[in-house]
C-alpha cells in the first residue's frame, strides 16, 4: 500500500474551502492508502503565536479533523512536535539545501513581504522542514494545493540530491496527488479569490447558524442580469459554486433558471444558500464540540498517532544517520 503524507498549520479553524478542497479527499485516501495526517505546529512558529494560542489551536484543529471523519484507526493522525525525529532529519537535510535556492522560493519571498519585521530563519528553511515531514515516512504521494507545488518540488529536489550525494536509492521521490481530478477551489464571500482563513471571506465549520447566515447574506453580488442567459459575473458564479457543493441539484437548477430568465432575487438565493450550508455544517460543528469536551479521547488519539508516527520516523532517521556516517561507538 502506498503512503500519503499531508499536514495543516494550526493557524485558524477549518472552513468550507479546507473541507471540500482537502479533507474530503483525505476521507477517501484513508480507505485506500497508508496515510499520515499531521498538525504542523513547528511550521506555525514562524509567526510567533503565544503559547496559549498555539496549544488551543492545535487542540481545535485536531478536534475538527476528527469531527470531519478522519479515523485514528485507519490513519496516523499526529502532532508534528510529538515526533522529534522530524527536527533531526530537517537539520540533516539542511546541510544539503543551499541559501540561494531557499531565498528564491515564492513562499519565502511572499512571507518576507507580509511580515517584514519578522523574516526569521524558520521562514527561509520552511521547505527543508516540509521536505522532512514528507520523506521521513517515505511518502509516495502528497496532496498539495497550487500554493504548495513549488515546496513539493523542493522536497523532490532534496530527496534526489541526498540519493545522489550518497550514491543511494534511499528516499522515494514523492509525487503530487489529487486523484487525477482538478482541485476544487471554494470561493470566498467577497466576490473574488478563494476562501481563506485570514481573508475575512470564510465560512467556518464551527460557525453558529445565525452568524453564518449573516455572513452569507452580506456576500458580494451585482445589480442582476439585464438580458436572458447573460454570463454570470464572478461574485454570482462564486455563489453558485458554493451551491454546487452543499445544495441539491433541483435547488441549483431552480436558481439557474431564475438567473437565465432575469427573475432571480439574490436575497432568496443567499437565504437558500445559507440554509443549505447550515444543514451541512451543523452535524460537523456538533461533533467538534463533543470531541473537544472529551479530553480522554483526544489524549488517546494523540498517543496513538505519536507512537505510530515515531516508529516510522525513527526508523528513517536511524537509516539516514548510518548512510551519512553518523554511527554510535
């Protein structure tokens, strides 16, 4: 069985974009692959979260993953910092990563622009740590979004470089993975762009019904079609894209017909969309709250994941040390 590795930074609640763009595929992957899903708390340190916020965020994301259907009996679900071997492999791999190539990565340049007063070494070496997260479990496949494609390419480069440097065919060269389908891009409510955690345009799985409804009713629209079968502007197409993932085919067809005949009332469209989103998110939100309140279950899941991830990671680091020549006397 091939191995799949994927992680998420604990920097905000999961939203519909996360669910339909990633988590829904994870649920399928855990039935078909040997999966490692981790919460990347080391990566989140590049933005200097407070200790309390970091711990609470990790706990929240763990509960949300589980509530969405990730199963610790089927997948290895763990916290990155629970596996010290990842940090050691990152150190070893950094010896074969070059300053120029790290400085040229898009993610580093973007982050340096976004936080000019906090351009830390962790931002620079992010691709090395990400590579270590992946190759430490000898991943065959990595589900990545568009914004992480370059970092995955860096992972492939570092693994290949290690193999050549030590004349070994040791690390597998991981491939990007999305089931051969176009990745689902869930738009935000602001009329353009994809849904994001920090853009203020997201619908979160933990949103209560009333605030969620208010968000949807405030979604950007236009003045409406002026001729039958007019092409949709981006804000309106975005609302229908959201409908595509939460509403019934009959509902979608009804509002498309209303749009085509210039009879559509955006207020009615948004009201229906809000109802359908609430119907979809309510069971997940309730499970999130139940899981967060069950400290014993969360501890059990973390312990299971830590033990399984450590066994895999420590085996890799032991073998890498021997290949490099770091041996015990």
